[in-house]
């Protein structure tokens, strides 16, 4: 076991040891508790404050009607009417023909690429800053993987041109809102490239759904094509758990047949499916409030953003930990994000704005960061 201890010590020395030592003692929300300490939360993906602040009576109805466990995979006896109802609604908000639920976004990304790549000589093109679940999905796809520079559609075009005649199938995959920087992928250019090269385009809307709109495509006034797959998650702005792929009817049918991450797993809880439908009714009103807060924070931080993610990049891991601890003492919960989650030398605080923050709360966080920086931080 010595070698395991040594490995852990090395992580600790590099300020990269991750620990589960600060569990919340309250439910998720804008005000949370760590032990007895109340903190203002600026780091959840619960952008619309729905994780614990949902209509309780309706939730209870869901619970009584459907129970919690699904009891089997979708293709056996774990397929419920409420799954189909939610899938129709999700297809509608993404403006696609159909949608398919997965137990998590990680599995949705794996499943989508499994379905698109099954026994094909394929190439997948992935943005350098894509989410780890996309990176793993690329590896599992057994396609040849090409990484292009962040949001660099010119570089992508070159790669596509070289690959065009060598592969049966080309797949472009990208976050729409990048999870650690909060910027947007050039979706209009990517969609154009997908059409020019007959490539499939897989969009990860985890941080876009319910934040920049119902769909990142709406921001660019784009319509999904038969070669587009939009992945969305339920565990972020929608406040529950799970994920989905939205696409053409045929591509969804292919996923039902080829996505092992869909076939060989217990179906999403029907209670969660039902509650997600209830939560969706609250989205328009809360999204409006969130957008006002994002606008306010954009001005304050001088950082143009449509998403709710505001990175404060400080460089070295120990500096990020210092700032995080400083803010903790001041009553704010903003953990440091360090490599390998972000590239070497870009350790940061990843602030996320919530629909239920007040302008004053956002301002007070900004002031606290300002004082840290004045005190030599
Ligand atoms: C959170 C996230 C996922 C994974 O979704 P889960 O439902 O948490 O597994 C995938 N992609 C991106 C960009 C994410 O931020």
C-alpha cells in the first residue's frame, strides 16, 4: 500500500489533493450550511434554485403516483408513460423531433457517441476545452480523435478537410457553454461546417439549458438539422438529475439500439421524470430573473457573459485555495477549481450566478474579491 500513500502525498504536495470534507448540512440553495455555518452559495449549477425549492405538493403527487425506483432498464419493464411525456417536452424545448433520457449527462455523452460510431471507420473532432465526459466519450467511441484549438473553427475546418476522404463518418462534438469559462462555442460556424462536410454535430447544452434560453441554438437563431444531436442535463438548471439527447427521430431510434449507456442501465426514476416536468413550468419566470442577474454581474465583473459562469482566474492552485478560504471566512461558498479540471496555470474560482441571488449579494461577493486583491492577493 506504500505506493498508494506516496501517490496521495504527491497530490497533497502539489495542492491538488481533492477531499470530501465539507459536506452540506442543509439542502441545496442560495443559502447553504456547512455544519452550523451559513454561507452564501456562489458555486452550484442549480442556476434556477430548483434543486430544493420546487412545488412541494406537486412533488408529493409525483411521488404517490409513480414511486421512486424504476425497477428495470427502459427496454425491459422500466419504461413509464411519464418518461415519454418528459421526452416529448424536452424534444419540444430543443426544437427536435424526439428525445431520449439517460441517467446522467456523463452517460448521455458516452451513449450518443457510441450510437454514432458503432462499427464505423469514424473520426471525432473535439474542442480542446470540452467537458471530461466528452473526452471520455471520445475515447470510448473507438473513433480516431482530433482535438482542435478552443472555439477555433478555422482549425477545425482544416482537420475536416484532411479527414473527409479517409473516414466513413465525421463527428464534431462541443460544449455550447464551456463549463469552466462560461463562454459560448461558435455554433453558427460549427453548424455550417457540419453541413459542408456532412458531419454530425453533437452539442452539450449542460450549462445552457434553462440559462441562455431553452436551447443554445436559440441564442444563434439556429434550427437543429437531421445531423444534430443536442444533449441537455436535468441536474443543473432544471434542478433534478439525469440527462437527455434531443435529435431526429431516426437518430434517437439508433441510440435506443446502439447506446450501451442507455440500454444496460436502470431507467431514470419516474419520480424524477415527473418532478422535472413540474419544474419546467417554473423555468420561464426564473430564467428571466437569472438573465437579469447575469446582466448585472457582467457589468460588475466587466466580463461579457450570457451564461451564469464567471471565472476568476488566479493562476497557481495555492492562490486559488487562498482566495477560496478568504471568501469562506467572509461568508461565501466558492470552491477553487484546479488542474486537471482546468489547464495547468489557470486555477480559478468559478463563480456561478443564481436566479435567487439579489443584486446586493452579487455586489458583496465582488467587493470581497476586490478586498482580497487589494490586500495583496
Ligand atoms: C455536468 C456536465 C456533464 C455531466 O452531466 P451529469 O448529469 O452531471 O453527469 C456533461 N457535460 C457538461 C458540459 C457538464 O457540465
